[in-house]
C-alpha cells in the first residue's frame, strides 16, 4: 500500500494509503554487508528484509509520510529505504523493509 494524503482526526495526523496492489518482489534476509547503509531508527524493529523488484514503492520520509507497506507471509513490513537501479539492462529497485513490534516494552528494576 502506497502512502497517500493524510488527514487530522481529533487533532492527530493519520497517514492515508492508496488501495493495495499485487507486486512481484524477491524477499531476502537483509545482510549487514549488502547495498544498504546502516539505518538508524527510534522504532522497535522486530524483523527486517530486503526486497528487489520492478515496482516503484515510496520509502519513509521523516516528517513527510510513512513508507509503503508490503505484506509477506502474513507479516506487514514498511519500506524505510530504497536504492534505484536504472541501468538500462534490468531496471529494478532494492528496498529495506522493517517490521515493527506492537508489543509494549517492559521496564524491570
């Protein structure tokens, strides 16, 4: 689902999304020595993947909008970074996808 124009609901901004579409992506575990630089974030990341495909997805723009969501294996991932490969041979995009946890953190002490 690609991000679209959002709106304020009861004083809170809610990100809007376009209708879901089907896309063919190669989903792979993200490795530390791959295409993407280290991506620092304040989110609670529970899983991350790399996706490669021909579809152009929006990535997260801090203060602008969330990234597109990708559903894979019943899990929802957000596109947080992308690399564009338009070399005229096999044009494609590589994406870094994060899955965040919805569980509350527990503080012990």
